[in-house]
C-alpha cells in the first residue's frame, strides 16, 4: 500500500510541476485563491470561538 501512495504522490508532484511550468499565471491565481480560502476559514473559526466564549 505504501508503494501505491508513493506513486500517487509522485504523479501529483509531477502534475503540479507541469501545471506551474505551462501556466504560471494561472497557477499563481490558484495558490492565491487557495490561501485566501484558508485565511478566511481560520478567521471564521476564530470568530466562532470568540462568539462561543462571549468575546465577540
């Protein structure tokens, strides 16, 4: 099973490298959008706990 995981990981890395080299602008947009979603999610979790504790 670990051999399959290694193969899948290498395929994903190869695909990511291919996508970055063939279309760097689009890859940058995807990273920017993904990072924004992660930041918004973390902020929402913080707001939830602030509201839960009565600080917000």
